[in-house]
């Protein structure tokens, strides 16, 4: 008897349901309520693996599979429009069809790479939404973990928040430059942010903090520059590693590692009056699979990204197959929000991305509902979110892309206050809590995975 993995999974779900009802009862409900759906799903996955082993041991053959992108059950809130949680794109969109075809081919043949880049403001710099999407993809395709991608050591500068999925330690804080600054003292790249070292020896420690995913980094590209010719080196397991190759034209210092690693330190040996500016770190394992780089800067609007001098040059290193745009919440703050200028700025930024990869696809995430602070404990709803939403749909039509309508999914105008009351958004009524960002990321993934699966079936 030969069962496919999909058939077997359906049988396992039925067996598990009966098993959990008989043996766990209220305990299962307790785990789900106390620790959330993720903990419940982890426990369920463990039990399913046990059942799978027992069935395999009885001689039933199972068809192997690389993985499958499937939606997951999420907590139910009355104010969320779950029916609206889909990717909107033209059924005749050659760009989206090409992306999903390559996605499914990579998943089925275990060859090639799908490089995803998430660009935005503080929602992206926080890293929680991006890492939720990244983790969901890696769990869906556990044998296809591609490079970790481009990261930035945000907390190497004072009062600069870092994503939680990797830790940064820098004893002597470095000089910070962000694309939101009026004047860029130091030219910026795709990360939109830079830190400059001036101490005799600056050490920036990087430690991956994602226990469920092993990226196995074997190559590191430090992107940076120094007018005085400062050359950084790596320290891995107490061993110093010099660059294998230096490309002055692209400001890249390339390090090939003898063994995979999940932690290292970049050492910057500046002498008196010497400076070195670091604009990003690209971590690669040179394996086929999926990769997601999140590029976020607190407070950034679309024009801020356009002003990054080396944006295209750095983006060529990533060669994005799809860019998820989450920029717009800061553009839509002013009362005189200019939708025409907003659209034109976006088209200019899209041209920059296409200069790095002409075949790149685009997914636009509409602004979340938000409020403006009018005084102490006084807020007024920002109606520009609906205006920006209309622009995103026009942009998707202009560039043959897709829209994930976060504004509609979360409940539309004034829904942010309901998210705040449910503990999913912060008191500033602009940003989400950690739980809220994870929910947003999971909603987005469900919509993305449903579109991918639909494309595969068709």
C-alpha cells in the first residue's frame, strides 16, 4: 500500500484528534489557552511524528516530500476580517505567476533560490513580522534553508533597537547614520543605515538567536568603507580570519569560513583618526532554498530609501525575486498627504529595485490603521490610511504586482483601537505588540501560502 504524504497527513490528523480527546482532554485545551496555538501545534507535531514512526515501522511506504506551504489556524478576533485575508493580483499577472512557478519549482526540485526582501520602517526594523514570515517559510521547507541574507547590527549604536532573532553586542557604541537624517554624513546602502567605528579596536559580536533554524553560515560579506584603508577581519571560535577577497568598487570584504557557524565577531582595527563605516553584513550558506532579508529603518518614508546612494549596488548582492514593500505609514502622517507624490516616489524606488533584478515581483502591504497624537492621552484617527490603500492598488496594477490589504484585514478605519484593547497594539496606536506583529506575520503568510498552493493546483 502506497500513501502520499498529503493522504497520510489527513489520516494522522483524524487519529490525533481521537487520541487527544481520549488521553489529553482538558489538558490539551489548557496548553492551547495558556501557551497559545504555536505551543499546541508544536505538541501536536510531536505526536504526529510519533504516529508516523509507528506506521512506517509496520511497513507502510511514504512518499517523500520537500515540504508544503500551508495555512495555519489563528486566534479568532471579531474585528479582524479573515475573509479579506488574500493576496490581490490580476489573474493574468505574468510577474506573479512567474514568481509562484519558480517558488513551487524550487520546493519540488530542491534547486535554485527564492530571495525575498522585506523593506519598511519601524514595523520592519522591529523584525517580529519579518521573522514570523521567515520562520513560517523555513518550517514549511525544512530541507531548503537558504542564506540568512542581509542583516544590520542596529544595537551597535546607542538607543537603536535590534531584531530579536539575532543578538548584537558592541562594547563601544558606534556613530549612527540613518536614511531619515536630513544630511547623510556617510553614504548608505540597501540597509538604509550605517554605523561608523573610530576606536582603536571595535568588536561587533553577532549571534544567531533562532534555535529552530540552522542557517549554517559559511560565507560572510562585510559591506563597508574607509577613506584611510581600514580592513576589518573576523573572529570565529577565537580564531582570526582575514578577508578572502576585497572588492573596493562595491565596498565588500568577503570571508570564506572553514566550517559553518552561527556566531562571529567583526573586528575593526582603526588607528588614530581612522574611521570605518559598516553598512551591512550578508550571511550566506551557498545552498539552494529560501531566504528573507528584512531592511527596516525607524521613521523611514519612501523618499528616504531613494536617497540611499548605494541601494542598487547592495541589492544586486541579494538579487531579490520578490520585494515585500511595507513603506507608507510615515509618508501618510501629514494632514496634506500627497497621494500623487507618494505614487511617483514609489515608482522611482521600484525602478531602483528593477535595476538590481528586472524580473523582481512586488507585494505591497497597505498601511495599518493608525492614529495621530494630538496631546497628552489624546488621539485622532488618521484617515490617510484609506488614501494610501488606494495608491497601493494602483501601484500593483502599474507594476503587475500584488497587494496584501492589511488595512482591510485588520478591520479598516478605527480598528487599531480594537487591536490595542485586545493587547495586540501599543498605546501609541501606530505600532503593534510582539503578539500583534506575530499575528500580522501569520496572516500575511496564510494569504501568501494560499496563493502559492492555488497556483500549484492550477
